[in-house]
């Protein structure tokens, strides 16, 4: 659910994505085995090619908003106990990537998540906390106002309101091909010093043919992510040890109007600013 990524060394020996991949597609696979095609790491001819491919998967290099819709569960984790499903959720994260004259990108994103019951997926107004026995008011998770990120081949820099710009950190993203599919794995970059634990790992899956077509400013994709964080404030857990694990799956949609209509109408009614991009 995110657009930040650090830099990881890529495996060598494969043709680069983009125009080079289209010309050398045969080199981008390990051939047939008795059980089908083997997976293979994908490299790039340059750091700029990797950055452009990442931006096309996560956003749209034309500068248009690129919405992702997702759904999943939040699990509570307390030492010595089996993890417990707490709530279902549904949300969207819309990324806007803008290419700069030097080939770098700036991006912003807006995220709006509604918490739902585990069984009916009805939007929750109240939640009975199984750890404390208390009934609590549930607040949607709304993020993104004023936050931006700078991406370049030199690394990632976060620009958060009220905080000094972070130092650039290396870009880390790994790519694996299998048949017609390409998996792109990355970890979200977060400001240093945040209360721990907090971490997010995501995998996006795109069609190789879409990545090959460098004239497409945006690649259709799906994703899955795992996010580890402290207890949500609305759960009022105090100093109780433990944390939550969010697990989400979702898909990149062609426009904001392509989001599920009941979800989209809910955002329009409650948080219309989350759908406004300039």
C-alpha cells in the first residue's frame, strides 16, 4: 500500500525491463523444467530503468492519480497467545507520481481505510475490544495530507509536514519473473525514530507484457502486503504488550471512479478532500 522503497542489489544476468526486455525476452526466463518454468531474477540495464519501472507499477508516470483498492484483516498479537483476528477493513491508496526534468520523481499519496466487522463486513461505528472488554468508537484511518516523497537513482527522501526532510536512503526493490508474471517486492520507507514496532513489506504483481511496453505510463497490477504496527489509538490498549498485523490484498484500478461504488460514495460523503488531486 505504498509508494516508498529503499535500494536492494538486484541479481544479474537478465535482460532489463523496458525496450531491452522486449528485444531480449528469451533471456528473461530460465527455460522449461519437468514441472514448468523456473522462476528467475530480473535485472536492469540502469538504475533509471528500475526507477521508471517502479513508478509505472506504483503510479502513473504521466502524473495522473493511480488508485489502489484493498481489503484485509487486522490481527492482534499478544505475547504467549495465538494471534487473533480483530476487524476486517476496506480502503484505497491513491499515488500521484510526477516525473522531474532530471529523471527523478516526486510523489504524494492519500489513504482512506474503513474498519468493518469480520463476518458481514459492515462498517463499524463501535468495536468491542476482546482484550479489554470495553466498547470503543472506531475512527477511519485517513492519511496523506501534505506528505510527499522524492525518488531518484540516488535514493528516497521523505518530506513530511512538521518534520525535517530525511536523508536519502538507498533504493531497495527486488524483481522476480515467472512465465508471464513479474513480482516486485519492496519495503515501505518510514521516518526514523517512530515508536516501534512499525514495518511494511509489499509485493506487487504485474504482467510482463505490460512492463515490456514502455509507452504505457502505468502498469496494471495487484498487490499483497503485511504491515506491523502498534495498537491503533482507538483501541485504547494503554501499556498492554503486543501489536497488530495488517494483512491486505488489492488491485490497481484505472481511475477513482473505478473504485467500488459503495466505498467511493462513503469517501465522498465523509472525506471528499481525499479524492482531490491537483
